[in-house]
C-alpha cells in the first residue's frame, strides 16, 4: 500500500512541478517548434539530471596530460566497472529521476521519442569536433564523450523501462 502512495505522491509532485513551470514560462517563445513548452521543461530537467551524473562520473578534459583528461584507460575502467549501469540503477530509485519520468509519460509519443533521442546523444563535443583542445572543460576527449554517452544512454534506457512497466504514467 505504501508503494502506491509513494507513486501517487511522485505523480502529483511531477504534475504540479510541470504545471508551475509551464505557468511561469507562458508567453516565452518556443526554441523548438517540435516540442511543446511542457516537453521543453521535461527536456531541461532530464538533460540537467544527465549532466549532473556525467559530471560526477566522467572527469572533465582540460588538458592533454592523463591527469587532465578522460583517457582510454579511464574508459576501459569505466566500462569494466559498469559505471553507467550503476548510474541507471541508482536513477531508478531516485525521486527526482522518477518525477522526470512521470512527466515524460504525460507527453505525446512523438514528443517523448524526439526528446529521448536527443537526450540519448547528450554529451560534450569532442576536441576533434571543436577543432581545438579546450582548457575550460567545454570539450571532451573521444573516450570522455563515449563515457558520457554511455551514461546518457543508460539513463534513457532506464526511463523507457520505467515507462514500459507503467510506473512513469
């Protein structure tokens, strides 16, 4: 019985948050014609959750020395330890992640698919993509980007799994 009450509370909290956020942003022009304002707010929160997890588990790359960047050896260890899978397991128990998933479940299927596809690819651009080595952490090594995308992919998979089981609707 307490599980049902917790799920109901998370649902209400997520819907209230979405309503409040939407009401505060009324009149703001849409940055993406394919996403409603509600979808943009869910996307913002999901991307922020992903960024936070990436920041906790993938070192920023601020130079070319091993202690300044996320190396191939770091990626090998990251994969071997299943860090991205641990992040997803923890997210499934996180009230803030579950609230985001509840809000995802209120979107149209088209908006949800678009949002999740973008979220799955979320990562820093590589130094090669930027055509320079950044010292401010705005760019990432190839290995760092792979690790970030493993995290974003695992979190999107977790959200999809929760919604498929009906917990996110």
